[in-house]
């Protein structure tokens, strides 16, 4: 195949072109400008002369390790060899095990998410509920790119085993935490493990499916949420009323690895079988083959760009935490700690960009792939969509309990509508793609309009007197639209890439989603901390103002006031007026997502693939 690569040194010339190419959206995929991918054989005949890329590359581009390699790495070759020994029965067993793993994983996540505000309330820190998720969301997203490289260098089952162990460590820390800081640390490990399992499942399904059927199998693989929705709420409530949240976390440290073991074992077996049959092509001579152990450690630290990972994760975490924690300081924005967080966090992010551009021997970010027009705007859409979602959703479960007087179980049912609707919407998209629909039109004409409609209606009905049925209706609209959007963004980045780069492009999309989630939680926390206490001062009776810190910091205290009392009316009004600001911000980000979709390539999902062993 003919490979087109835009040298790294010319990327600054490519950026302006990205914003004038929407008119080319209906051209064939092979005409991608400014991108890095292989033209499929079926597309070569339709490529125009304008799509021919320069044959030469600069020295900088040739030495840049993040660019696509002509020889697939060991993990990729192992995955391709496994697909050749799969039979249809074995693939069916594989997909059943994936469904079981996703069932337990989403069940555990539903319980953990429901327990989150109660745990922060136990430490008198309910206002910091989003903060518990910010660093976890950032680290889990950033970890996906090293996971992608690990999958390519090592293999799929090995990476799955690693992320399961990380999640188990997270559950142990959550169960043993004695303060909110330890709880935050546990959330980081838990989120890295949880997102790592989800990422591994996506890659495995991509390995064993064709473009035409991939959307359907991805949606079916995550359809277990339809069942867990009805289980996680009562389970969380039962945990709170009986064994307590510590055992509520601890039991998953046993259940999750036991559930994941059969899937990992099946992958290990067929990887071993493919190697025994000689289907894994021999590796070329590697630089690390003749190294000592210490040299290999240094080599892989460089290969995984540990310095870049630490710079980006630390910089973003400091910056976002500075935007979140300012209200807890006596001097607020003038606090030396907050100033240091913002300055040093921002400087580390800038230093990360400069380090990756001029210093890093192996780049953390696969820049050539990112500068593919479709991938670039898919990342923009993913980041803005998740930002918008996590702004309005950060305190939504607390609102259901405090404002609309729902039990913990019922509030969990309502929040889990998002998971069920996303799964159902994804299945519909998968079937539509199998019938010949185009991803861009589905996302542009169905997905984002439903999300905008549901969020706009939620703003309209955001009032304590609203019947809960109207709130449920808004969640159905948002969830169905999200199912279309989320699946579309995952499939789009794979559709413009070859198999060797699936792990990288899926990781990029996941990273942008996680960064968007972290920014959304940060914005939500800033709005909440800045507005909610002021509203309580305005609407609460004077006799209760002395207990304002307890009311702000504990969901149980908020829900303890009887319905119709002046205190409860003041709390309800404060919640709704604060949520109004969040919903307006969310609508702005969703509008940006809709615009970004306009710049997608109108990819063809019916291109045949020649890899054996695929559904």
C-alpha cells in the first residue's frame, strides 16, 4: 500500500488547512489531507491527484518514533495471528465472556458512582464530590496511550491483566481510606483500571470484527448495562444500610479479577496456539535484544515516554485542582497554594508541549495521527461533548435526592438511564451501519440534535415543582443521542486508520474524552462552589445560617429537612438556580460538538476487510 505521511516540521502549515476543508466532506476517504493513514486498495482508484503526499520526509519526521511503522509490532502481530485461529464458536465464546466482564465492570461502577457522594459526605466534603473524579478521569485518560503502546509491544491479554490488577488495587485503597485524600487516591487507581478494561474490550472487539459490523458488536458488548441499571441502585442502598461503603468497595476486589480471568485465559490460550502454529511472524532485530536488565528498564521508560506522561498528568491535575479548590482557601483566588497550582500547572502543560516537540526521543502523543482532519475534529467533538455532559451531570444524583426527593435506589435508576439509552442507541446505530447508513449523518442529524434537545428540556424543567416523569424524559433523549455520538466517534477514528494504529487512535479518542470529563467536572465544581453557598445564604432562614457548612458539605443533612419546610425550599431553589448555570454551559459545549462533526470525513463503513477470523 502507498503510505502518506506529513512531516512533523510541516504541521504548523497544516493547521490552517483544517478549517477550510469542510467543503470536501463528501470526497472519498482516500483524499484525506494532512493525515497519516494508509490508502486502502479499494480506495486507490478513487483518489485524486491532490491526495498524493510528498514522498520525501524530513529528518525530524523520520526520527519521530510516534509515526506509523512499516512492520507491525509484536502485540499487533499476535492479535492478527489470533484472528486467524478463531472459529465462529470460539468468537461466540469470546463475545459472551466480554459481555460478562462488562456486566460486572459496569455493575461495580454503578455502585461506586452511587456511593461517591455518600463517601465524600462521610468526610464532610460533599462539595468536593467532583474533585474525587477529576484526577481519576485525567489519569485514566492519559494512561490509555501507554496502554496502547503496551498492547502493541506486548499483547492484548497481558495489558488486560495489568489493568485488572490496577483496578483491584484501587478497590483496596477505597475500602481502606480514612480521609478524603486517600479516597481520591483510590479513585485514581480505580478509574485507571475501570477505563483500562473498557479500552481493552474495545480493542479486542476491533480486532475480531469488520468495519461494517464493528458498531453493532461494540454496542452489544456493552449492552450489559441494561441489566446492571436495575441492580446497582438497590445494591448501593443495601450496602449503605448494612455492611457500609468499605465492604461495598472491598467485595469487588475479589469479584472483578475472578470474572476477568476466563477472558484473559482464553486470549492467552489462542495467542499461545497461534505462536505454536508459527502464525506470529518473527520479530526484526530490536534495539533492546542485547541489553542488560537496567538498560532495558531505561529503554522502556523512554519508549513509554514516562517523563511526558508525568508532565502532562501533573500539569493538568494541578491546573484543574486549582480551579476546583480555590473556595476552600481563606484567601480564595489570592491563596498562595491556588496561585502556585495554576501557574505551575499551566507551565508544566506548556513544558510538555515543548518537550514533546523538541526533546522527547519517543513522543507520548502520536501527532501525525492527530493531524488527520477527521481524527482531529473527532477529538474536538469528544472533548467538548464529555465536557458538556459532566458539567450538568456532576451533581445530578444529589439533585434527584435533595430536590426531587428520590430514594438512593430510584435516583440511581434515573441516572443509569444514561447507560441504558446509550447502549440502546448504540445498537440501533450498529444495525443502521450494517444497512448502509453513514456515520457522519447519524451523528450530525440524529445524535447531537437529541443531546441538545434533552439538555434544553432539562433546563426548561429544572424546577422543584416539576414532576419526575419530565426529568426522566429528558434523560431518555440525552441517552439515546449519546449512544449515537459516542459510538460514532469511536468508529470514525478507526475507519480512517489501518489495523496497526487502532490502539493509538482509540487511545487518543479516549484521552480527549477523559480530558473533557475532567474539565467538565472542574467547571461544575467551580460553579457549584461559587454559587451554591451564596444561594443558600439568600434563601435559607436566618436561624439555619450557622449550620451552613454542614448543609453545604453533607447530602444527608440536605435531605434530612422535611419536604415543604422553609429550609428544604431554600435548598431546592439553591440547587436549581445553580444547576441552571451548569446547563447553559453544557449547551454551549454541545453546540461546539455539533459544529465539529461538520468537518468529519464522510467515511464509508462498508469497505471489505481481508483479515480472517472476523465476524
